[in-house]
C-alpha cells in the first residue's frame, strides 16, 4: 500500500508548478528583506521586482541596464535561465521556456518617453520566436478600467493599444488596488501571450500581507507543462458567423462536398442516432465551406473594446509623426482617434 502511494505522488509531479511573486519594493531595504523571508517561508521560486533596494552580485539576479530599477530574482533550482535581454526600463529572461519581462515606467516620465519605452518593449517581444510563450509584468504607472482601475489616462490608452497589437491577454483579476498611495490605483500588470494564458493560475493581489512597500505583492503560478491541461487550439471554432447573411449556393455546394466526403452512403433508416450524426457532420462541413468561423473566446481580458485594424495601422505610424499630435492630445483632452485622456471624462 505504501509503494502505491509513492507511485501516485511521483505521478502528480509530472506537471510542475512554478510560483511567482511580483512587486515594486520602492527601493526599501526592509521591504526587500521581508520579501526574502516571504519567499523562503512560502517557497516562491521567482520574484519579478521593480525598484529593488539592491542587486546582489550573484547568478540568481538579472537586472536592467543603467540604474537597475527592474530585476528578476530566482530562488529555486527548478528553473533554468537563458536569453537574457536588457534595456534601461526592463529586463527579460527565458525561464523554463517562457520569455519573462519585468518592466518599470517611472511616473515622472513624459508621455513621449513612455511611448518610446513601449516601442522598445514591442520590438523586443517581436524578436521572440513565434509560438514561444511570453509573460510581461511590471509597474507601468498606466491606468485603465481594462485592468481593474476606475479611471483612464493617456498612458493607459497607449499601453492598451500595445497589448492589443501584440495579442497579449490581461491576467489581472478584480479591482483591488496594487498601489496603495492616496486613493489607490491599479498600475501593476501581468500580461500573457495566448499560448501561456491557460497555464497561469492563482493570480491575486495580496493586500493583507504586510511588506513595507506602497505596492502589494502579486502572486500567481505557472504550470511548467500543459500535459494534463488541454487547451483548445487557436483555430478551433465555436459556431459560424451568420451576421453577413448566408450564401445559399455556397451552402448547397458545401452539402454536396460533405456527401461526397462521407461516401454518400445510405444509412439504415432504423438507426436514428447514426442518421443524426451523419446529418450533423454534413451540415457542419457545409457551414465550414460557406461561412466564416466564430473563434473560441480566449482566456484573460482584452484591453480595449474599440480596437480595430485601422487603429492598429495608425499606431504603427512613425514615432516622429505621432509626436506631432502629443501637445494637442493633452490640450484637447482626447487622443488622435477621439479617445478621452482626462480621468474626469472617462469615469462611468
């Protein structure tokens, strides 16, 4: 009996959970010491840090260029590190096959500087091999209801467009403030690429844990394997789009093709279930031929409901052109596409 229990335990370990903690330490020594203790007690594998008090001279630390305001710290022998990328405002490393970014955008930075940072971040993310999971975390000092805040600002709109253009998903859940100063705000984000979003679980703001910082810990887990967690393929469909009407001739052609594909066999009229399966199969094949598919909804949240390809094209215009409308952007309280940038105009 004891041997059987041991075999069962070994089997459960085939899917490994990697634990993360994400926090802005506000350059505080006590906050960093408390983080160490928490990671030891709770067996946290990886810390994604903003404004640490110090970067230790060990192989467990990876930080950005310059003032070292962002860092990745590992406290586990279960993780492997590769492909370290560095920028003045972010650091990135491939952790167990996931390219992880830890970012910080200072609140004192002008909007033009913030968009320059986003452009560099986007450029780096686009260099990641297609299909490789990407995790982006950090303190962006950007506000939007899309990730649980109650106001919007220009930074939030810029970041929202970047998230959409990169096809990332917002893993933040709820509206608990991540930054506690004043009335509080949600400015710390966790973003994941679609292949990764189904592997991320347990995301929460730990607002009851004292850490001597003005930012709460954010905790989540990542499965190191998706063997026991099948996800629908990106191409799977959930019905068809009929809002544009149905081409009757195309549907008729699809039915003929479906009949040809299954050999056109006549089923025994007494086998009602077989007849029903054949009919469903033929109709599905015909609809696949004649109608566009409706995609399965992806996990996570989309940043902006108003995104469309035209906005994507405008966002991709040269940075020099975009910089010309920034003064007007602020003076008028709306962006180049009529999007409000003033918090008082965006509250519901």
